[in-house]
């Protein structure tokens, strides 16, 4: 609220300002009608803001209520402990671990690309690049961030996988490696721009002090700026990872549909998100145990990403830069 | 002074060499991102260029790739975008006005802000599940003999409501930035002329913030156009040979049609998918171009 600080107790009506000579202005300004209008608007915009809280509540409630039907039949420890996921084909088994492992495998591969490349790109943009260069590169990275994920899926399946198959001839068409590498490219702009913001926030006096001591640009970047911006950079990594965990279409298209507990990136796997899409496309009757599995998986997914996002923001708030 | 050079090893050549190598590595990292984008665009365009024919735009989907088109998906996307804007723009701007102009500095405000930041990080498929439970299947309340049923089925309306919730954080954040950019002197001038708070917001703050808000809204809409996962959870059916006539009709959108084609093994459908992607990217790029144009126009005016 920018105004509150500027004009303490900002007037709700002109008559507050003119209180001394208020009464004669009242009729002129039709104060009551105008105040009434303002009060209605105040409540309306407040309701709009509250809607965002209601959305979170609705997400939690619908996931919990719908997965209640699942957890009343399948105990939580079976869901979290069993190592086989086969909710449709007999013999049935409801262990979510293969889906979690699939998600983690793709996320790990994506992070292996996006974290080093993103940090390096952020360092370049924040510490090395001229303003002119940055003004060209940043929009390009923004375009990269704006490409729909279904396009990345197409790219992974029809371009990256065939290229990788030249190196690994026995790799399957659907595999975690290709999806993971493209995932890295996909979250790269996010990791790099959040890290760059953190590095740009480091005060110039720290850099100048280091240069005065004779440090090279690279030493200033790695020994001064990155450590000073570390909390923001960690938050960027975590938020990027959480994005990768929740990413859906890329892994649905390119990583396969076979839930498997494996760390071999050349195999076909299935992520939590891809399973939800797969079941949504089928004709599973509403209210059945199979149908409720997607809400149980969705709840787990929501909780994982929520914890990561909260962690990301908490890191910034707690250890964020306080140089002033 | 005693020379201390024996304890001080500047080793400048090696350090400078290290810096030079690092520079190459850092530039390489940026190049990876740009190269990825270029390869992706070139690849999609080369694969899809042969399929960019009138049939792609004017035909309904078909089993035969040479007859298949995006008509149902294009209209569905238009419907979804329009209705999403209808729901989320007033609410998003309202929430932004509250947070920027009215909200007191207390725990509730802080909670709302954290909550909006978290909502922006919720995976889109989770919004799909929310829409599926809340809008598609809905709820049935029974009190004795009265039975109230609320559900929208797999309709455009259900899709638009879900999508509104998904892009709401983006609209709120963008609108807040735009409102924040309005100088306080404008407000003070308005108050000095005797306007009430709401009159100031309506007559001064909103008009000056409008171009900035429009930019954010267009970007939010382009996100809505590209989103696939939540719409799949809601619309499910991907083979439609009609366009929606009303808000309660079934629908499909561009990315779903593309996904449908990508997931078919025949090479022709892969080409068709690339053609569809080119159409989708053209739609998104033109939206972004409008947003950038508005932003530039806005910036130029504020300098005057």
C-alpha cells in the first residue's frame, strides 16, 4: 500500500479533510451516496482477495474429500509403502512409489541440466553482460518460458529421443532421459531469471570492495556475489524443481506410461502427473476406486510441491539479503 | 618496509586465464538456452510446414490426416479464452486494488499475499483435479425432499472457471505491479480536488494503470491458451466434430488436439501435430506482440 505511508490515515471522503467547515459541504458533495459507493467497493475488492484463500481451501478440500474414498479402502501405508502401482490391471496394487520414483528421476535429470546451466547463465547476465546484450537475451529466455509444455513434449519425442538413440541404440522410444533433458531446458529460464534477480540485488559496494582488492571478475562472481545471493539462488533452485515435479504434458508425451521403480534413465517410466492424465483420458466411472486414485496421487503431488514452494519462500524471507 | 612479496602470490596470469575460461563457459550456458529455442522452433517448423494448409484451419478432426483440421480446437480455445477473461479479469483486478489501495498491514494481508504466491506454484494438473471435483462433477445437497444439484459437466464453463483460478495469481501480480507504478502524486492531486478514495481509484489510478494491467492480462491469457493438463482433466474427450454453441457445451482446445496427434504413432499425424504447434505458436506470439506493444506505448507515454 503505497498511499497509506504517504498520507497517513488517507481520507475516505473529502469531508474528512474539510472537517472544520464540513457541514456546508455535505449537501454539495452528496457525501452519503459517495461514501456508500466506496464502502460497497471496499467489500467487493476484499471479497476478490479472499477468493484466493478460498481457492487454496477448495483445492485442499476437493483433494482430501475425493481421496477419502480411496484411503478408506486402501490404507495409507500401503499407498506409501508398496513398490508396485497397478490400479487397473489385475493383480491390483496401490503402491505409489514407482510414480514418485519416476517423477524424481525426471526431476533429477532436469535439475542436472537446469541448475548448472541456469546458474551460469544468471552469472553471465548479472555480472558480465552489457545492458544491450541483456536486453536481447532476456526476451529470448522469456519466449522459452512461454512455450506451451505440449510443444516441449513434441520436441522431446520427435527430436531429442531419436538423437539420443544414436548414442544409446537400445533406448526405448519413451524414456526418462529425453524427457529429463528437455525438462532442464524448460525450467532453465525460470531458474536463471530468479537467480539473476537474487544476484542483481547484491549491493555494488560489495563488488567494488572486491575489485579494489584486486579480484578478477570471475572471482568477484564466485566468491562475493554468489555467496551473498545464495539464499535467493537456493530458492530459485527449489522453485524450479517444484515446477519440474508438477510438469505434466512433457512427461506424459515423452517419458512413457509404465510405472517402474528404476533409476535407469533409458527406461520408460511414469510420473505422478502423467498417471493423472492417463486416467483422465480413459473412461473410468466417476466415484470408483480407480477414479479416486487420481485424487490420492494429486493430493500427494500437491503436498510435495506445497512444501517445496513454502520452503523456497521461507529461505528468502529468513536468510534473504539484508544489506542496506 | 619489509618486502612481503614472498608471502603474496598474485599469480595474475593464471587467475586471468581462469577468468577467461569461465567467461567462455558462462557464455556457453546462455548459448545452450538460445540454441535450445532455435533448434526447437526450426524443428517444429520444418516438420509442420507441409501441413500448413487451409484444411488445417477449416476442417474438423478426422481419422485421415490429410483431412484433419483444428476448427473445433480453434473455436474451443477462443471460447475458453473469452470466458476465462470474463471471470478472472474483474476478480484479479479487484484483488489487486484491495491489496494495493485498501489492505491494512496485518496478518490477514500477509497471509493473502503468501497464499497468492503459493497458488502460482501449484501444478496445473492439480487445478484440473480441482475443476473436475468442483465444477465437472459438482455436488449434490439433500435436505429431506429438496435436492440441489450443482454440476457443469465437461463444459466450456467448467473449463473457464478452472482456468480462471489457475491464471488468477498472474493477473493479480501483474495488476498490482501496474497499480504500484501509478505515482502517488496522482492520488494526492485527486484527493486534493475532493475526490473520495473510490473516485480516485476509478478516475485516476485505474485509467493510468490500465495499459500495464492489459499487458499482464494478455500474458495470463496466453498462459491459459497454452495450458493442456488441466483442460484434459476437465474436457477428456479429444475427438469433437462440432464447435461449442453455448457455455455448457463440450469443447476441446488447441493443445489437446496437438497432444492427440502427437500421441498417434503414424508419421503423418506427427507432421500434423507440428503444423498445429506452428498455429498455436503463431497465436501465442501475436498475443505476446500485442502485450509488448502495449507495454512500450505505456512506457513512452509515462516519459512524456
